């Protein structure tokens, strides 16, 4: 998706360095982008391929109101060497709405991973071909906490590379959908119901009231929630809400993105590979998530747009319990929730719901040391469904 020069800082359409050409990707590059995404696997206790089938560009609008891919090709063979993604969406930065940049989908073909010039060229291309003057001069990104190679390489601030500033550990919790059980924690009944289209404005108010206190939390307007491109596949009745007086005190959406984004299990680290069948035998009893076989597609749903007034634990438990029951009714094998590791509600997921945890480390990526960087005292909150 190429932007006209008037939209941003587009100074050229191509950069060439060391026999590698870097360009803003178009739909003619779609097949190669999807192949790079499928063939690159994340590190960690579970190895995953994050695919975007059948069209890498379908998910673009969900990523933010600015989005673009950079694709790198060998100038002689024209084979795809690597890719990355730059997007920007409205978020709260230091309590104020801001167009926050995000850098993601960094993928390099295996035979080129030893060439530092590919990374340097990719970063230069992002800066010159995609960045928008209206967005932050820095970008947010996430690296798996146990991806030591990437953390070491990107954290050394090599010449020609941007600076990576570590911010906060962020956790993705995988939960097993289950039937609604009587709560052992709260004797009071909290009614959780499906939202209607006329509730979207009140949901936006609830999200705004909750997210304003966090760093990098997305700004969701009612028109965004009602936009079929921005919230692709998300319907009003996918939201679960708790009413309090005339307003909404808590909300959560079950966002199934399987029609345009998929997660494929490629394997497990260490002994977990051969222990997987035994872990799955015990999973129903322990209420832990099922571990899929390698090459299996995860049947997952995101618990997105999560907001709980005053981080009320009883409200949160009621909302999660109802969402897990709804996820089971819809046939999902896995539900994903993203929270900062030290978020006050995160321990509820690990202690009460036996969630499996996958940790990433949020970083700020910036090119100019003089750039004004945001405060690091606010707890960050990012929406994993749009990363």
C-alpha cells in the first residue's frame, strides 16, 4: 500500500543497498509477504508462525489508520529477502490522544539472517518510505522475552540501527474456554450481557475512561467500533458488558480474526514437545489450555477491548467467566488476553484460571537521541489483537 507524498514523508519509492532493494509493498507482493510470515517462526517455549491468509493486506485497517509494509528483494534474483511493517493508530501517550507508531512483522529469510545490512536497510526504508510526520517520531515494538538473539542484536545500538529502549514486560495469557461455573470468590451476582449496537457509544466511553490512565492504550471511538474495516469481523453482540447505572462499568469483546490472521504451532521447546500428549491428558482436569500438535492451526479468539472500572476484581472475574463460557459455546479452543505482566488483574488469570503465559518485552524504537520520549512511569496497555 503506497501513500502519496502529501500523506507523509515519502521521499522515494525504493532504496537500494548491498544488492538489496527495499520498497513499499503493493498487492503484487502479497504472496511473498504471506510466505515470509508463514516461514518465520517465533522463539520461546512454543514456536509459532503468525500468518495472514488469504491476503496480507486485509488486516491492514485493523492495525491503525496508517499502515504499510516494506519488502526487501535481492536485486539479481528478485527473491524476497525480508519484510517489516509500520503502522500508526490513535493511542493515549502521557494521557493525551496521539498517533502512535508501531513497528512489527520483522521477518528475514533464513539464508539472509546473517547479513546485518538487511536489517539496517530495512530500518532505513521504514524511516524514509513509510513514516508519517503526524505520528510519533518513535515506534513501539514487542520482542519475545526469551528471544535472546533478537534482544542482544537490537539492544546493542549498532551504527546505522535505531536505538531500542526496553520499557515493560507484557504478557499474553492463553486460557481454556469452559462452561460457566458458580463463582467461589463472589457471592453477589453480577449480570454480564451481550451488547447491542446502541451500546457502542457507552462502550467507547467506558474504554476511554479506563484507557486514558495507561500508556499507549488504544483510543476507540464509537465510529471505530462500528467500522467494519477497523474492527473487521467484530459485531456489536461480540461485546460482553456489565451495566452500572446508566453507563457501562466493564466490557470485553470476543474477536475472532481467523478469516484474515492465523497462528500456526510449529513446535515446542525442550521436553515440552514429548510431554505434550501427557499435558493434554491432564488439561481437562487442571483446566489448562490444550497444546496443539505441530503444524496445527490454533482455534483462538482474542478477548479484546477489555476495560474494567477501577480494576474491580469481581467485575473482572465475572466478565472473564462469561467470556470463557461464550468462547466454548462458539467452539474456540483457546482465548487470548493481553496485559502488562505487573497489571493488577494479571495475577487473577494465572492464579484463578491456570492460564499459560507468553511474555514479550515492549520497546521504544527511535532514531534520533534528541527525540522527546514519553514517560515510563505509566503502566502500558496495548491491544494484542491489533499488533
